[in-house]
């Protein structure tokens, strides 16, 4: 089966009941309900006497839908929105037209702050948290990713702290083992690293019983989120620890994006990155764990206490690819989440989460990823549009369905959903224990780096450091701080902050309760 055939086979056969394909509409002059959608329903042929008439109706519907799609895409291109637009099958089976509810509005014209407060009040009235979710069976996970499960063993080397194993190497030792790696195709930095790795590859092959073996490793721990919450600073400090190794660059995004062939959402799909491409990223660290085989011919690791980390800040929350590859049999919610696969392969893995006041996180996210025309007023308008989109979803579907709704997430001009920390954390806690997840606050890290770094060292069971090394790790300047041009834009508008605080309040309250730490209320305004 070809790669293209494989992609399409995941979406179902021609005789399946096709998903309805909604398009969010924006009408400047006529108020419409936010979640009004244009729907073209595909059905199998029926032997009706009026078949010709229905064919005409379906043809006209298709042409009208095509015209609307073109106009929406053109508007995104003209506005230069960096986020882009990805029109996809929705995970929901919407009715053809949702009747206007109490918050019918026009996305392009509503600027009434009082109205936005009503929208937030409507959202918070619908917030509910489920204590559990239906966990997928291991068989279903394996069937969805058979190659990944065949490539990674269930048990790892007992003499090594990091999850590693020896894999038989059947390739030609004179050929380039990294020639097909897709990370090298899109990253100049990786091409340089792979050049070094290929030069030393044969030196690290372990010979036993006439066969060749290479050491493979997965991360011992993952920094899984959230974006604009200090994960880069934490990563840069941990890299200085002599017993901690990372991939060549901070965020491979394999679990959430590359595994599905996503490089940037606006570009659609590329070739899917196989698990071998991901494992290649840890070869440099594996070589250090393994040591010099010319000295240590037994193959036993010479540095068994080294651990490997991975720091993709999308791992905690980004499940947007699910709608393209998994059947929608769970009422608009993903049947599988990233953590389900990680747990099936690494039930003992550890995770670090760095959070900050979600209000400030959203503004920082806007400033960092925005391209042009950034201002506090523009941010306020984008927040208003995003809140209305989210409220529109909640009029018909559960909160969790809306959080994982790919269509809504791609349509919102700012990433409101990333700040709903508790929704994601509770889902991670359905498969991993509380002891396996360390949750930190950026505000605490900024005020006392020594304290937070010691918590991380203890959590990862790292050995003691010299005073000089500890000082180097804790006193180095902060990484990835706000750019001077963005600082000049000033803070967000007070009304924007007020609206966002009201929106995030019930989520923060639940987070503080689950973590048994009132500092996660973020009641005091953050100045980070």
C-alpha cells in the first residue's frame, strides 16, 4: 500500500456514512448565529423517481459551497493571517442550520464590551468537568499505529535509568543510516548533526553472535507544556546538567504533528514521519549512554545514569490531528489522545508542565506569533471573536468536545483553548499517576529559579551538583523573553484582561483544587 493509500484508508471507505463538512460563515450585514453552517451531506444513491431533481440540488449545493470556501480562503490570504486556514471535516454531525440562540451576533461588528461579558457568562455557566473518560483498549491503540508498536519493545535495558534497548541492525553498514530521515529534509541543523552521527555510526554498532545491534532510546521525561510559559528557559537550564541530554533542538513535535505528516497546519499534510525518524533524534544521547565499545566490548552502558528529555510544548494539549485519522465514534471527542500512546509504550515516563497566568499567556502568545498590525486593540478584537466561537460551540456540544474541536481551534484568531490547563491535565491524569507529573508555575520560576530547579532535579532523581554547576544553571539569564518591539506595544487593555479573567476563572479554580495549591488561582495580576 502506498503512503497516499495509507492516508486515505484511515478516513474510511466510500460506502461509509460520510461526515458532514461545515463552514463557519461571517455575514457583515445580517446577524446570524455563530454556529450556522453550510452543509453538504453525501449519501449513497437511492432509486427515487425524482433522482434527477436531487442531483441538481446537490450540484448547486456543491457549487455554492465551493464558492464560499474560495471566499473564506481568499480572505485569510489577504489578511496575511500567519495561522492560516485549514478546512477539514468536522468531528461533529451538526444540524444543517442551528437556530439563533440568545447570543446571535455578527462576528465582524460586535464590539460591545457588555455583550462580551454576557458571552463569557454564558460560557462559564456551561463549564463542567468529568472525573474520567473512556480509555481506549491497548488493542485499539496497536491497530491504529501497528508499526510504532512493532518498532518499540515492551521492556527496556534493566541496567540503564533511561528507557533504551538494543535493536538489530540489518542495513548495509557502508550506507547512510539517516538518508531517509524526514527531520533532515526540513532542518539544516539536523543535517549537520546527522553528518556527525553518520561518521561515528559504525563505531557504535554492537557485535554479538554474528549480528549487529544499535542502541535505541526514548526520553526518560517530557516537558509537555505549555507554550509561552517558560518551557524554553527550563529546557536551556536542564541542558546544563551533566546527566541530562536532549534532542538537537527543543521541539520535535513528533507525537502531535510530525507523526501525522503535519509540519505547519496551513500547508496541509506531508509524508508522515515514521517512529524511526523520531528515535534517530536521540542517537547522540544514546551514544553517550552506551560509551565507547572499543573499550567496553561487553555492550553494557558506560554511563547508565544519563537521562534524555524531550521538550515539545504541544504534547500536553495539541490533538488537532485526530479528526483526520480516527473515526468519530465518541460524539465529537478524540477516541485516542497523545498520552494514551505514550502510556502504552512508556508507562513509567515522567512529565513536567510549566504554566503561567492564562490571561498573560494568551497575550504573550499573540505577540509572539502575530505577524503585523499587532496592538492591544487588535488583541481585544481577536479575543472577542474567539470567545464568540467558543460560546457558539457550547450551545450545542459539551465543553470537552469544544476544547478538542479541530475546526474551532483552527478558526479562533487567538488560542484560547491552550489556557484551559485543567481540561488537559485531567485527561493526562486518567492514564498517568499524579506522582509522574510535575506542575510548575512560571511566576515561581521567575522569582526563585533555584527553588524550581531543585524541584525538577528531585523529580527526575538527579544526583547532587557542585556549587559551581548549580550556580551556572540557576543564575544564567532567562531564555526566550519578550522581544523589545513587542514590549513597546504595552499591556493589553484593562477590559480585555477583565473579560479573560472571568473566562478562565472556573478553569483556574478547578486546577487549584486538583493540584491542592491556591496559587493556581492567579488572583494577583502577573507582570511577566
